[in-house]
């Protein structure tokens, strides 16, 4: 039998010219500019001469500007100098004599000022702007000054990075306004503390992405980060002594206001309250003692709803909050309440009997109503997570959903304002395309049920996880008379979802769908009524088991899915305010926050701002590298420098270029796979270090994106040729990483053990990449003995290696399956509805 090395050598010789002569660069941009979020309407005027911006260009205001506009104009000038090297003079009024004769003018025209402090003032119209670029004049106009702020971000992106004495802009007309009025980012300062300058830097990024709500998570089990005059032990017991003074909070709120962003504080009650128990145990439902909580997860301590002092506490805390945060909404958390301490407390049980509260759910509802009344007395409104939704909830209360589109629909149907966060959890590493596909408005399932003459099977599955309950549910596959496949999956407790790309290749059935956990790609063996195989969630596998529980041959009644869901009315759709990206901080700190947030957050922002019909992921990924560099240069975001700093600590100075090439084809494990690993192998707490190699990696291997996309769109017909040039970028980077890995192995004594192991695996991944793709291009399947050897090596590269994943291996396996199992008599049909 040939060895892998022997087979690899001939494949390397066949594909080496592709790598050596591959163009080292990004794909050609569309003729459309690289803007994110992309405007609702952009009309290029390609026949007109370009506008030229240089040091003699004039900035001017049509009317006397507000202080906020003055500050925005100054930021625009500083940013322009960083981007282009062009130094512009401060703006004057447009009727100033020096402006009238200038042949290069940027005019800012606003009708009125606005300062949103209520939800009603957080409007789509308030963010709207018009940008007209003509050969000699740029006019940016808006009804409100926030619109000018949004338009200046667009203009700054249009300028790009042009280091010259002048910058050119194509004439165009942009009419733009957001799709949703609530476009937020949640930062968790409770679990890991972020210093003021770090938060301000994220606010700069938010403003550039046209986000308008900072949801600031200030308290949790692991710490209370807000200074309190009434209850000083709360902040005095904060971990590391880190908390925000009232002056710092006021500074951040003002900084956000200047950028068109409101700040919504989150003060968790009645759960996530361990930090309150440490400071004031008399307010809790169990006697304690309470010690500082370092572990992650859901903990038991709860405030005592039967204790009048708890409501005094809430009144004083919320009064302090209302002084600091002018926006009308205050987030009370209200999620993940474990009722054990309530149920074990005799005083609370008597209180429930007196109040005729039948269970802990009713007690929780009672507590939420009291908080809502307290906030109303302070001219504030309540917002909380899914768990606060109940009959009798204050009509003006808003509900934020972490449970997904089903829960979001329930909130909207109940008449409450709704905000979606499921699918936008940025602390979970996920592919940017997954966030981009996330639909804000819940849609009913559109699916053709089993028709006469069609075959069907229903399978039940359970996929164990290292932390938490197994992922379980059922899926149904339907085969038409023509052999076409379609299907539906229903996770336990969730609505049914349509499967994408259902196909059979040899012994394997493949399909994919987006879930609350991330993108799921199934590769299953369905044999003799038993199920086995893989669910790759994000980029790492679960291994489900299961059995067939229904089907045509068993003469069961065919399942019906077409009426399983109902859409929302127009009125209910209007209840959906928008969405929020969320960055929980169990595994994020000062040194990695930018690396986790940017540039992915621009894609989330585009989903919340741009038109619903903008769905082209290829267009997204062509713009993303441009925005990545612009955000670093223009805004000072540190996603690139944070990676560079991390690599500097992990690799010797002489190996930094190799470390970067090596890292480019690796990813941290996605979803919560890393959390689950730490819960088994470490403490799953603040004590676990966040300076590992996995922490240094960007969320997504952008250089392998085209290879992933190619694998997902392989032709059904095995004799069809693929575009060999489309293999070049991925193979080039696999080769570079392999060469870098070989260099690292020569300096193994200077590297940690986990990196030495990864260097071996990256070298093997390169060899497999050339081996499998060469055979695929040449249409030369492996012999049975060769296949056994190659499959064994694929298996050894799968999964997590020190919380790191080699993402190309799953792509290569897809090439391998298509190569080996395509041919006469093999069913490779895919769902036509997803072509």
C-alpha cells in the first residue's frame, strides 16, 4: 500500500504550479463601494468626474452647529488625517467668504438637534441622512444631528485608506436610514472588568457601525461594578477592587451621547445575585454565608421577595441608576432563576400563601411587577430577558430574547416590544456568515409535506455534550419520486426548521441548518434503523446517536409541518424593535475584547441597519477585509494589535511571521465548545488563564473562506469540472501555514507543547489538502487501501486540539466524500429548494 507521503508527493507536483503562481491578494471588489452597514439606496454617477479632497478643501455647516456636531466634525477631520494624511481646517459656516469660491466643499446641513431619551425618540427617521457627492461639492444633509453623525461614518468609509496628497471619491447619491431603531451591543463588565478607555474604544467602533444602544451589564454573580452611595459594600467587594465611579459612568454616558448612542444599564435581580449576597447577605433567600463567586454558570443565590428591605434596596439602587443614565429603559436581567432557595425558605413559602402565589414562577412575576412599579415611579421603564414575559407584565416593558425566534414571536404576539440577541452572541466564536444570515423577524416554516408516492423517514437523536443536557430532537427526510431530498429538523422545545442541502453520498447523509448554537452541518450514517455520525456545530463536532421512529415502510402516518407555525401580523412585527449583539465575558478580557468583537460586529450591524434583501454573503466577505483595515486605521480598534501582542508572548521574536502564517489556517473552537472543555478539564472560572494560543486566534480563518464556500457548492455531477483557480487562495495559505509549521518544528524547544503538537497537525493538514484536492481535480478516487489511510488521518485531525480547530479538515472530508462516492448508482441529490 502506498503511504500518505508517497501519494502526497505526486499530488504536490500536480498542484504546486497553482500555489506558486497564485495571485497573493484579495478578490476583486465589486464596482460597489466597501461600506458596512451598506446603505438602503446608493446610486453611482459613474459618468461624472470624481470629487477630489485635499488640504484646500473646505468643511462647512449650513446652520450653526450643536456642540455634538462640532465634536463629530472634529473627529471626522482627525480620522481623515489618519486615513489619508490630509489635514483639513475646522469647519466654518457655509456663507463664509472663503467657502463660496472653493471648488472642493463638504457641506453639513441639519434641520434640528435631537437628544433621544425615550424609545419614541430612538427612531428610524432620526438616523436618516442623504449624501450627495458631486465633482465639486459633497452635501451631507439630515433632519436631525444624529443623521449627520451616521452620514459622516459613511463618508469616512468611502474615503478608505488613501495615503496621498489628495483622495478621490466617485460621485453618487445615498439615501439611507436604518431598518430597525434598536441596534445594540451588550458589554459584560461584571465577569471581566473593562477599563474606561476600552469601553470608549468599543463605542467608537459602535458609532462607525451605526449601532445606537450600549447595553451595559454591570452586575452579576461574579461582581458588582457600579459605585453605590446607598449600599457601598456592593462596589467595595468588587473583584480586584475594580468598579466604575459615578464620574466615570457619567463620562462614558456623555461619550456615547456624542456618538449618537444611548446607554442602557443592566442591574440583575432577583437572580445572578451572588455579589449582592457577599455584600448584604440579609437581603438573600438563603442564610449564607456568601463568598465571592469566581465560577461561571448559573448559580442559586436569589434576593428574598418576602423581605421589605429588598424593595427598599431596589428603590435606592434604581434611583441612583436613574441619576446616571438618562435613557428611559433600565434592564433588570430577570433570567435564569433557580427557585431552590425560595422553595427551601419557610418565610417565603408563607409569603406566597398569603399572596396566593401558587408557585415560584408566580413569585417571580410578582417580584418583576414590583420592580416595574419602582421604575415607573422614577420615570423609567423595565426591560428584561425572556423569563420576565408573563401575563400582567407592564405594557411598556420590553423583553430581550436569548432563547430564539420562537420566544421573540411570543413576545411580539403578547404586545411587548421585543429585541433579538439569539444568533448575535459574539462571545461565541462563530463564522461571520452565520450572524449575517440571522433573520430578525420570525418567519413561518415554508415546507412541502409528504406527497403521494414519496418516501419518508423520521429519526430521533440525542447528542451528548460535556456540559449541560444533550442536544435532542427529531428530523424527517422526504424523498420525491425523482429522488430529490428535503427535510425538517425539530429540536426538543423548538419549532421545526427546514434543512438545507440534503444529500446522500455513499453511506452518509448530509444536511445543514442554522441553530441557536451556531451553524450545524450533519454527516450521518442511517443504517438498520440506527443513527450515528457527526453534528459539526460551529467548527467542532458532537456525536449524536439515535434511531428511526417512523417511515413509509412502517406504515406510520406521515408527519405534517406546513401548519406548524404562524407568522406575525404587521402590528406584531412593529413590536420588534431590532436586535443586540452580546459579548458575555467569561472568556473575554481587556486583552482580547477587540479580537472577539471586530470586524464581525459590522456584519451584525448591517443585518440591523440595511435592507432585508441584502443577503449576499460573498459580497459581505469581499467588504469585510476592507472594513477590517479601515477600522484599525481610522478608528484605532485593536483587533489586529491584540493578536500581534498575544503572538509576541507565545512565539520568539524571530518566529513572528511564521506564527502569523501558521495561525491563519486555525480557529478557536466555536459556540461554547471551549467553555465545555474548561468545565471538564479546568476550573471553569475566572482563575482559568485567557492567554492561551486559542485566545490569540481570530474567530474565523478568513483565508480559508473561499475553500469552505467551494466545498459547499461542489457540482452534483462528478464529471463536472470545478474552477481550479478557486482552489488557489485556500491552497496557498495551507501551503504557507505548512511551511511555517515546519519552521516552528525546527525551533520546538522554544515553543509550548500545545503549539508543537499543532505544528505537526498543520503540516499534516497541508499534505492532506494537496493530496485530496489534486485527486479531486484529476477525478482519481483513492483505492480502498489508500482511502483507509487517508480517512484515518482525517479522523486524527478532527475535533479540538487544545481548544483549537483545524477547519480545513472538514472541507477536505467533503471533497473526499464527493470524490469517493460520486458515480453510477450513488444518490447525490440535494434539495432543489436550496439551490
